[in-house]
C-alpha cells in the first residue's frame, strides 16, 4: 500500500452506566474516521477501562458514576446538583475506584476481557477498519493483569496484543509488566505499539524499526502534565530518529484512579520525518488543545517515505557507525545497568581520581620535653648534634666553622639611608572591563495543524 489514511482519537474518560453507553462513545469516533476514508483508527490507552465501570457493584461505584455525569457537557442544573452531592458523599466514604477495579479484575477479569474483545470485534467489522485500542487492565499472556492494547482487523479478528512493559509506581501490585515489543503486520503497514512511558526510551522504538516498523503507535493516559509533555516530545523524537510515521493518542478527562480532581491530559498528534512536513516541524496534524475531545486524520505516503530513506544524504537510519556504537553499548546493555547506575559509577571513579594525598606533617614535640631555663638564665643554643643539623665544614668567606649563640642586632630605619631621588615603581594594574552582550531569544514557530475535528467544543481545531 503506497498511501493510507489514519485516524487518532483524543477521547475523554467517562464513567458510563452501561456497556452500550461506552459503545456509543466509541462509535462517534469511528463514524468520523469512516467519513474521512480512514483504514486505521487508534483509541488511547485505558479507553477500555470505561467498559469495566458498569460492572463495578455497590453504592460507592454508583456514586462515582453519578458524580461523573454532572461533569459532562450539556448536563442539566438538576443533574449537576445531584453530581456534586454524589461526589461529596463519595469523598466522605473515601471511595477507592482503583481498589474496586483491582478487586473486580481479580474476580471477573476474564469475563471483562471477553466483553471488550466482543465489542471492538463488532465495531471493526461494522466500520471496516483496523482498530488499535488501549483496552485497559485485563488478563494477558502470563499470570496477572496487564495494561493491554488490542488490535482488530476489518474482519473483526483479534490480530495482536501488546502489554505495556513499564509499570508506574501506583500500579505496582495491580498489574504485571509486559515481556517485550512486537510488530503488527497489516495491509496498512508494519505497526509497532508503545504505551505510556515505554516511548521514553529510544531503544524501544529502534528495536521496532529494526523489525521493519514504518508506523509507530504511541498511546498514553496520564494526569501528570510534565509526563504528558515528555511523552509527546519523545514521540516526535522517535519519528526523527527512525524516520517513520508516529501516531500519538492521549486520554483526557477526570482521572478516577487518583484522589482529588486529577485530570488526564495530553495533546494528540500525527507525526512524520521533518522533511515530509510543513516548515520541517515533524507534525502532520495535531489537536488544537489538550482539553477537548476530537479526531485527527492524515494521509501517510509510504512511497515518499521510502524515497526519503534512499535519497537522504545524512540519514538517521544509516549514518550511525554501528561497529563503534555496538561495541560500546554491548557492555552496558549486557550488564543491565540503568543510566542512574552508570552515572553513579562514573561519579565514584571521578572522585577517586580527584582525591589528593594527605599532607605529611613533622612529628609533634611536647613542651614538657624541652629543657627548662632557670630564673635569670639564658637558654643555651642547641649544638649541631642536638638540633640534628650537620655542621658546615670549612672556614673563611665560603663557610662558617661554628654556630654563633648571639642574636644579630636589629637594624633600625635610621641606620639605612635611602636616596631621596629614587623613583618608585607604580604597581597598580587596571582591571579589564567586561562587556555584556544581550542574547536575543529565538523566534518560536507555531505548531502545524492539519485535519482535525473537535467533539465537545471545548477546544478549537489545530
């Protein structure tokens, strides 16, 4: 396939009352993608958590759902009032959404996975598109729950399963890490998927590029604004390092997995090698804001991409001296050291090199060991043998035959005559002046935005 239209969703997390409500939520994006002729649709990480919410039993989960309904755009005053009461009650009861979800996954995780697979299998078949969705916390290959992404063909077949390798501190004990990264070989292209913090490491994307990936899908769900910005920036870097297309999809909205009013954030984008984008920005199209839902679409030209690989004079795909780099990296990678561990070793070695030897000091002599002089007596000078000095041999002008015990009389200023006309040398030195140079900040170029549709009107198109 020489060209393909792809779509990325920026979706808001909602606590739906039923699985059918979640289905309608996803259908909005698929209809827009279908109208654009997209053959691949990406939904963000943890989108599938919305399928688990209706299954959570008890009054506490019901309170969370009521509170979420009042946050929706277009909610009536009565619904908003009920939502505030429900939210306050949930806080008083210390409702733990993460804990309730973890307990449900432990008891009904396999049934939840069947619901999610059935839902997206039907949607992919109904709209005739490939779907890659962040399915949330589900049982995967191996023991325990994982943060999964599931891929479906236009025929509704499950064609791939990817588990996030990096586990966040607040997820420890709830999910297990994935065991690697695989390629999805589809008619659209060879697709690699990275979830959340996995994209922060250049080696992951390079590994997928070595396996033939020409599309990298990055999906994330975080309420840490700094981490969201880091994921977005490193996704752009991965596109330039490997000269491939990158689709970045973020989850937005209220984050029930954390206490307080935490909000998922991130600005979705479709990226490409800089030479294939306007003003060499590396961005084909992006959302206008991180606060609004929307769908962005772009046409990927694989023929132009491969032509760029061949004609580029300095290519990131072939310019690295692999013999030198491989020999240098194999040691650190074989040892399994992190950058922090390697830095600690470097600092320890540097301190050892800069460590100065201790200065040698003469042996200390106690005052009590010195001979005491009687009253009115003058202390006799030490002999050469007592002082440890060797006597100077010879006499005359070139040497002294004995050590004198008398002190040299002080010379007063009146005994020395200084010529009045002697000129004194001016020893003052002027300090060189330092000129300050103002640094003019570089002009910031506006981000490029292409084909985008907003869903809830909270943010403009990029």
